[in-house]
C-alpha cells in the first residue's frame, strides 16, 4: 500500500488559507479546469486527493452538469468538503485511497492536484498513477498540479516563490516551509514525471501551467 500523508488537526483546518498563501495563482488554476475540460462529452470526474473540495466547487458552479467523485484519505478534509458540498446531489465524497475504488467503475476525467510530491519515487508515485489509470476509460483526460523540477530548478523557483508569497508572514515559518519543500518533499524532474505517467499508461504529458515550483500537466490515458 502507498504511504499516505494525512492532513489532520491544524493542517486540515488551515488548508485553504495555506494553499492561497503558498501557491501563487492557485484559484486561477482551478478556474481553468472546467474551461479546459468543457469539451468532454461524458462529464464523469474523479477528483483524487479532493481535500476540502476546492476544485469540485469550481465544477459545480459551471452551467454544465458534472457527476463528481472525490476521494481523500483524511477524515477531517472529507468532513470539510461534505460541509461545503452537502447540497450537491451529483457529488459523492469518499474517505479512502484510489485503490479502494471499484475497479469496474470507469471515469472519463480525473484530477490529481498537489498530491504526488508527498509520495516517494520508490514505486509509490507509480502505483498511485497506475491506480488512477486503471479507473479511467481509454482516452480519458487526466490533469495534474504538482511541485515539479530537478534540484536546480526547485532551488531557483523557490527564490521566485519567496518573492511571490504575501508580505508580513513570519520569517521563521517561511524559512522552515522553504526548507521543507526543498529537503522533505519528493518532487521529481519534468522528465521523470513524464516517464512515470507513460509507464502508468498515459500519453506524454503537456505542461500547460507553471507558477514558480508548481506545474500543471495534461495528458490522456492510452
């Protein structure tokens, strides 16, 4: 089983504020998703690591009717998502991991935002991507957002990120966060990410978004 990083207690409660602080253009990226996927005929979406439901909220606000399954291993994140989306009949939220989902159920679209960099590249990243691919129809669109880059890229883009985050943050907390990104998370290079996706059963991905260390990728299941 893949090692899973749970967001609990303060990390769960403060998640929305955290991503808005530390991911420049976060909401712009989320706003792009329904537009990029508007041409999909069967709008059956799997949101992996759905967190508090931020990206799901973007889809349900569009005129198009999406059927959405969100899955996350954190009970507290799922609770926040349920509180936010409780009136949405076309949204199903599940506490768990992708491997728990019925393999017979196939989706036409999937997203994986800000998840893969928590998994080591020791088979855990590949296993998650394979689990997702196995639950998609052939030709399904898959969108990712993740911390991406080789060591030099990450170091250079962290300098840019520090310039982009809001002013007035606690300096020690900022330094600790920057060190954690560089030394404790498991970002891979663009080339390695592409290789992992292809091995998992996807086409060569296209990078369509970047904001400092964060890169957005689009691909399709073979």
